[in-house]
C-alpha cells in the first residue's frame, strides 16, 4: 500500500505540472470507499470551502476521474497556488498552499492621478486589500497604469511593482511610479495639399504645438482619439468643398529618443474638385415625389458637398418616418464623369414596410420616475411610428433640464416585421442646489443664510425652493413650488410665498425699514407644443416703517398710498420657446409677454413687459444673439404709478458697464428709484473660447448694449436718454449654474452715471 501511495503522489504532482488536465488510467489507483477526508495547509480559508468544492463525500467511492475534477475545482477557486491529493489507506488527504493575501496597496510618485481613484480601478480588476494575491493580475495592473499615463502623453513613465511578504502569509503591494515629463507635440505637418495652405488645414485641428492656453486645454498633448477626430475634421473639410475622392494615404507619429517630443505627419491625396451636374430620384416615393424634391439640399452647379448629401438623405428618411416607414432606406449614388469633373446623384429610395411602436422603454433614470419622461412623449405605444412625433418627444424630454443626454433608439421586434420598440436612454444630472452661509460684520453682527432648490424633487419633476436669510439688513423667507403637471393634460401650477425685510446698513445711517409680505399663485396652460398662456393672482402688502434718513421718494410714496399699502394684482402672460437649448442656445427664438393688473387694494396700476430673443447660427462656431425688452407701466384711477413697481436698468441683464440698477431717475437723496418705462437692446457675438475646442460650456462673447428706464417718453439722447456700452465677456456653464463675466466700456454716458466696468453674475443670458 505504501508503494501504491508513493506512485499516486508522484503522478498527482506530474498531473498538476502538466496543466491540470484530466488524468486517465495512468493514475493506476484502484477505486476505493473514502472513510475520511483530511485537509492540510489551511491558514485563512474555511475548511467548508474545500469540502464544498470536492465532487465526493465520506462514504462515497473515489476514482481517478473524481480526483482530477477535485484538483480542477480547487484551483478554480483562485485561493491556492498549489493543490495535492494524497491517499493514505482509505483516507484522502487534501494538501493546499494558500495564495498570500494582499494586506495593503500603495502608490509612490503618482501626481497625475488621485491615489483613491487608482485603488478603485485596481479593486475592479481584482487587486484589493483582503483579496488573494495573483502575480498575473499584478503584471496586468502595472501595464494598465502605463497605458493610462501614455494616454496623457507621458511616454517616459516607469512603473516598478514591489511585493513585500509579511506575517500570516500576507503581502504588501507597492507600485512605484516615475512619471517623467509630458511629451508635447513638436510639429504637425500635412503633405500633398495643394488647394489649401497647411496653416488653414491645421487651424481645423484641436491638436496643436501649444499656445498660451495649453495649460488648460492640453491641446499640445498627443492623443490618438484626438488625432482621429482631427483627421475626420480634415476629411469633412475637403468633402464639403468638392473633393469627392479625397483620401488620407498615411499617418505617421514619431516620438523622439528621449520621449519628450512628438512629430505628426499626414500624407493626403486631394484628387480633383467635382461640381454637381444634376440630381434625380429613383424608387418608391409613395407618390409624393414633389414633396421629396423640396427636401433636396444638393444644388446642381455648385461644388460637391458631402454635408448636403447627408442632409438630403436624412431629410428623406425622416420624411418617410412621418408616414410610419421606420425602415426606409435612401442611398445617394454618385455618377462620376472624370473627363469633366462633374458628378450626378441618383437618390434611390425604398420605404420598406410600415411599422408601429409596440413598447417604449425608459432607461437610465435611476431617480427620475418613468412617468416624468413618458408624459413628455407625443409618440404613443401601439400607435403607428411617426418620426416627427419621436423627434418632438425627444426634444421635450431634453428641455426638462434633468438630463445631460437624451437618446432615442429604434429596435426591431424579433419575429414581427411591422413592430419596433423604442429605447429612451437618459443620463441624469444633479438637479439640486444647497447653499449654506454664515457671516459676521459690525453692521449685521452674526448672519446666517440657507437655501435649497430642487428642480426634480423626489424624482417627481416638481420644483421646490426655500430661501432663508437672517441678515439684519436683509432678512427674508421665500418658499416656491412648481408642479408642471398639476393636471394630467399639462397645466402647470406655481405658488410663491415670501416675507422680506430690508433696512440700511449701520454705516449708511438711517433706521427705517421696508417690509414686503405676499403670496401668489399662477397657472400655465399649454396651447401648442411651444406656446403657453399664464394667468394667476396674488396678494402683496408693503409696509414702510418710518425712521431717520427716510429717502424722499419713500416719504412721497407714503403720502400717496400710506405707510402700509396692499395690492391684489391679476397676472396674465404668454411665452413661445423654440430654442434648441435653454442653457446654450445656438438657434431659435424665445418670446414672452406678461402683464400685472392691480384690480384691488390701495394701489391700482397696470404693467406690461415684452421680451424677444433671437439666435442666429453664423456657422458651426459663431452665433449671433439678439435681445430686446420693452416695459411699460401706468397708474389707474388717477393714481401715479407706484414706486415699488418701477423698472430698473444697468448692469448684467440690461446695460453692462453701469452699476446694477443705477440708471434712470434718482430722488433728492441720490437713491435710484427706477421708472415706469424700460427699453433694453443687446447684441452678442458668441464664439468658442480660444483653445477650448468644441467645449460649448465655455464661450467667449463680444457685446453691444443700449437701454435705460424713462419717466415719460422713450428718449434716445440727452441726460435722460439711452446709455450704451460695448465689451467682452466669458460665459461658463459651471456646476453651480451659468456664470457670466463681462468687462464693458461705456459708449454713451452722462455725468453722474455710476460706472462699473467689471461685472459677473450666476443666472441667465443677457
């Protein structure tokens, strides 16, 4: 039996070294009944883990096949670096050598990456504290670290992995990184170009050899993905200017021996420039050839333009989609005449089959409720597929402002040729804003401020806002809520309740107070997809608490309406918005009209305001934005227009370069009191920020502003006439909201105007 035991041991070890493949009759161990199973070599692994993996139990018959299966199963756990089976009489002995456990993972010399982010990445790869150590995984992690650095143009990086054994069969794992310097692009060359200069073509690239903003844009760091994008920009540039057969022959990227500089060379063949000779339609156009012809953007007599070809085929497929043909195929087939360098296009259409939408699936909304997305859809389940309604639905979901991305994909239903499912995939963004603040000054002593705004509270699509300020000079409590679907058919309801108290700072003199309390409710009724009519009412109480240095205008108001005045205004309004984006619009128009009518209370008045914004895309990079706002107010029943309903002008949002709200009439105490009429005109040329590439969240703009507030008629000149300014600004969609900074120079000003050249705000455009 001892001889048989030794033979089995030798054969088992040989089998493991051979790769743990199934061992056949070469084992030469006669089957026997297992009376006991012993496990040796365990340190941290529970014995139950071993017994649970064995394909046999005590009292069962052991044979060679079961032994081989047992070894494979135990190695498959990934917990052991050696496994042996030994037979001692009718007792089976399982001898294991555990893999060491990782006690700690550390990084030395990493500056480009955060250590916690690196640990998280390794944890996902299976290397973490408490996990069995695997040399193969460690080598893989080392290569992944190098790859991450190479992606950041740090080609000289060196990574050394150190495994330090410690007590209890554990190891400390350390990655020592020598990052080296960033390899920067030394030069970029294009060869083979004849029609356009190299400088013109390189101006299309995001990659460059560096500039004053390279520290921010990192445009002089090589990236394969960026180079591929630049190559596509180059290709698109030629294809949109007639070069139908343009091609890039080769791309060479060379790194210097010291791995500090990179040279890029593109070899191109321009080919000949082609002019479109004609366009004709072939195929099934549903007997609507004239309608389809009106969608053709390809112009005979003009240079070939790949953009207009793509625009035409997309317009055709979209138009087929409005009739339910979700699988329409449209091909633009060129017929090239190289002797005359002319090309004719044949637009071949096959509408295929009509389809209807079986199911709409909403994906990616981890917090937002399904109904918030579904109620914006105009394409319904079990209805014919309609491309226009699908696009409108996508745009409506996007305009909610809850998602950074909204994608709609159509998927065929297997086995049913006339059905499709629609997958609406959204990427949620944070929609809450929490502000906490505290301060101390000799004027206000200790002041606390708190604000919370949630545009999508509890994922319901509703808005809730609370603002609290305990400042001595400006105390306020404001509660706002908006339910966009107060009724199932989309009527919205807005409620505002507020209590504000303001008084001068101690250093300004005076101890009077101005208290405003009120509440309002407003409903919005959608009449079309872009038009909404608003109406509502409210109650407002204004109390002037007399004190020293009370402004003359406040005293005049009190003499007319009393130190406490109440008003009950009715509110009506209308808005139309077909901009492509609420935060970064590039095309479309926004209009709104609203009016307040004080029908009851101590003050009777009417006030109306009209605003229009127009966005005109000049090209893919530049947008011209125009804004006009007109306000008018009048007292009723023989009363003057109330002071605290006046319009104000000056600063961001009106005429930049002048102090906020400082334009217009002032009382004898030099306090700006506003006026019942307002005119504001703005023009902006919006461009990408230099070096920021296609980042739409960071833009540069030049502007011209004009406007003022007026007591009587609008005036263009004179001390009470229009003010004007010009300047430059930066807009940034920051994590806390749209941030705008402007530097302005007044063009039309008067003595006594309060100039403020540098201004900023977090809020909306203009």
